[in-house]
């Protein structure tokens, strides 16, 4: 077969489907068919303005009574030493200050905190009384020189003070 004839037939075979199919269909529908979708999109795109808050609305960032207490306030001085604790962090610090561990020993590769002649591994729950109320602490972690305590969602890490001086 003649190579020129073969090329001509091949070109005709490739061009024929394009000529028969015509113009390829686009991704967008005709405007008449998309009119409903466009109207729905315009309704959704309209934003209404929120009503203004009244002028007497308190600020959420500085609510009434949020001011820190004045240490010279006579009402606070009359309350005496039985002051209510302000939060978990303050409670944890006061509880941790009551503990005086005497050291750490390592038994079978895990450190134990020596506290009141008891050997406590990490994960131990114990209670401490503060202002006549019992509070539960969790010993989270023990290392050779520090220990970590948790009270509710607050944690603190303390160093173990050496008894020898």
C-alpha cells in the first residue's frame, strides 16, 4: 500500500469523529436552565445585619464584680484566715506546699516517692486536708529530682529538697 494513501486514511479516520461530534458540550448549563439555581444563590448570599445590643449590656470581658479584691478592704479583713480558695491552681499550690517528701528510691526500674514513710509510685491517688476539707491529688510523675502533682485539671512540678545540708 502506498504510504501517502495510508497517511490520508489515518488522517481522515482521526478527523471524522471530531467532525461528526461537533462542538463539545460545556460544563455550564444554558442560562434558561440555571435561572432557578442563580435565584436561590442570590437569596442565600443576602446577609441581614444583626440588631444592635442595648447600651446597658455589660461587657463580657469585664463583667460587674470582676474587679480584684482590695487587700485593705475591712470586710475581707473581718473574714479572717478562713478565706475561700479562688481556684484549682491556688488550691493545688497550697496542697503541694504541705507535702515534704524525703526522697526517691528506684525499685525494679521505677522511681517511688517517699512521703510520710510511704513509697508512692506514679499514678497514686491520695488525699490531703486543707481548711477542714479533703482534696484528692494524683501523683502524675516521679523522677530522681522532681515529682508532678495534679489536682483536677491543674498540674505542678516540684523539686525534691535534700534533707542533708
